[in-house]
C-alpha cells in the first residue's frame, strides 16, 4: 500500500476522551469515518485500514496512584508489581497478625501440655491442624464463663459424691465398732455367768453375724459407687453437649477413653489460658 505525503501544515491532533482517570495527553487522529483535506482544498478519503497516530510511540502506559502507607507495612505491600489499595493492605496485615497470634497460642498450649514430655500416644490426639483449630477458637470464640461454670458444677458434684461415700463408710465403721463391742460383751457374760462352755457357740454366732453385716455393707457401698459413676457419666455427657454447642474442637458425646482424655486436656488448656482458677469445691456440710 502506497502512503501519500503529509500535508504541508499538519492538522492539530484531535483528543479522544477515554473516560475519567486516563491520561489526557493520549490522542489519535480521526478514524476512518472522517475525511482529510488535500493541500489544494479537496477532500482526501483515508485508504482502507490506514490510521495516522500522533508522535507518541511505544506501549501505552497508565499512571497508578500511589497508596498511602499502612501502619506495620513498610514501605508498601505489592503483588507482582501492582500496589494494593489501603483496604486490601489492611486486610492482609490483619491476616498476618491473626496467623502470628495463632502460632503464639499453639506454642502456649504446647507449653501447658509439657509437649516435649508427653508420649507419642498423646501427641497423636493433637495434630497440628487440631491445635490451630483450637487456637482459633480460643482467640475468636472463647467463652470463659461457660468453661468456668462447667468446671465449678463438676467440682461441686464430685464434692457431693465424695461426702456421700465418706458418710456411708463412716456409718459402716461405726456399725462394726458397735457390733464388735456387743460380741465382746456376750463372751464376757459367759465368764460372769459361769457358762464358759457357751463361749464357742457365742463366738460362732458372732462370726456369722459379722460376715453377714460385712457382706451387706459391701453391697451398699458398691451400689452407691455405681450410682456415683452413673451420675458422673451423665454430668460428662451434659458437659460434652454444652462444650459442643459453643464450638470447642474435639467436643462430642463419647465414652471412649481416648476421646475423654483429649477433652480433659482441651478443657484444662482453655482454663489455664483463660486464667480460670480451677479449685475443687469444698465438701458440702
């Protein structure tokens, strides 16, 4: 395609508005729908696909406004050469801060658990993803009042059960002491009444009575222990359900020993990090 000569007096560039925010120095000549004038005053129609451009050469560049510095991020956060807006930079800083907090909380939990001294079987219950999930709950969803109330309820119940069992044991010992005294008096009567030949009979009767009372006492204590265990199981299930409701990782209704061990450690860790004073309630009067 043969190019025609330029006019003696170049026509002024016509600026095309690309919209607000673009450089106003960028300009092109009229497109194919416009006509140009020959030096003699006649119109010259542009040839197919011919476009005259201004003296601007090279790739078009668009200025990028610099973002103000974000506290803690110096000089600025950039991604593949593109500066982030203040909002994005602040969000990224928040993510980094939260990551650092989680790592610090995990380190604190391991210190409480004496991580270097625990066995491999216990470590298997606390993989890294579980520890970070627990750290996230402690940082963002911790409810110390719920933990504290459950611990106090457990301590109070255990104190009640301990007192009931202690009262029964004391009553049984008192009964045995009274029985032994009665048996001794029966043997002494044989001497006072000059009936020593009855001593073997009295002694045998005393032994039989003692064995019966011991068997009864053993069954009474065993029955109470079964009731206490059942009550503790119910309390444990209620706590598991409550802790699950507030979203504590690992909390579910279970009687598996490994699950219970994991849950006990989790509650202990949360209580210590939260500054909850776990004190066994005194036995009720």
